[in-house]
């Protein structure tokens, strides 16, 4: 279905835009990303509604995207893998966040660990989208670290247990998503910008 929709949209765009092969590949990649985002969002939110955790899923998604947007991280190689991991993250984590209590000392320890981890490994790029520009990499690293510090601080100040947990769990999930070890487990190349520069 994805290939069919992307092909039709690409044909429509090519009627109005003259694309060489490189630009066509870039547009096709972008359309695939949009398609996956839309279908996955509809699917996950529908499941969340059925499970009665739609509000919690939306809140966690917004919080998680705050750190994901600048620190990036791995993407599943296959669509089914993406669905499984997304379901675990966006349905499982909000459910857990709504049912556990983390004492302030534990939130602080986990939070500081995640800040250090994000400072060390963010941004983590992908093979298809290496972040080559050194200034841009430094900008993403600094921004990601500041966002992580803000999230930990808010988790210590906000009185709502669910929000506290979401802020910390979002950092934990993202620390895994940018981890070289997790890239290795999924057999995905890490530090792709280095390979790109060497090519």
C-alpha cells in the first residue's frame, strides 16, 4: 500500500515539477516518511483510544517528541518492526507512567544519567540521513542537552505523577534510541556522518 501511494503521489508531483533522479529519490523518501507518520499515528492513537489511554498517549507523544526532534535516533529497517517498537513505546510507556511512582531521588538519578548520555551521544543520525555539518551537530547536541536538563527539572517541580514519569521515561527511551549498543543490536550503522565524510 505504501509503495502504491508514494508512486501515485510522485507521479502527480512530476507532472508539475521537473525532477532529476537525485531529487526524485529525495522526494520519494520524504513521501514515505509522511505516509508512515500519518498511518502510524492514526493506528497508534486508535489503539490508545480502544485501550482507554488516548489522553496519556497524546501527552507522552508530545513530551517525547520534544527530545526526539533534536537528538534523532535509530529508525527501524522494516515497517513491521516500526509498528512493534512504536506500539511498545507509545502505548506501553504511557500505561506504565500512569501506574508507577518514582521517588524524587530516583527521578534525579535517572534524569542526570540520561542528560549525560544524551550529551555524549546526541545527535544520532541514520544511514539515509547523516548529519554531516559539524556546526549543525554541535547545535543539535547543545539543544538536546538543554531540553533534557529542562525535562529533568520539570519532573522535579511538577506535582502531577504521570507528567513527572513521562518526562523521565521519555529521556530513558530516547537514550536507548541514540545508543550505539542499540544500533548494533538492530544491525544498523552508527556515526553515519563519519562514513559520509570519508566517502
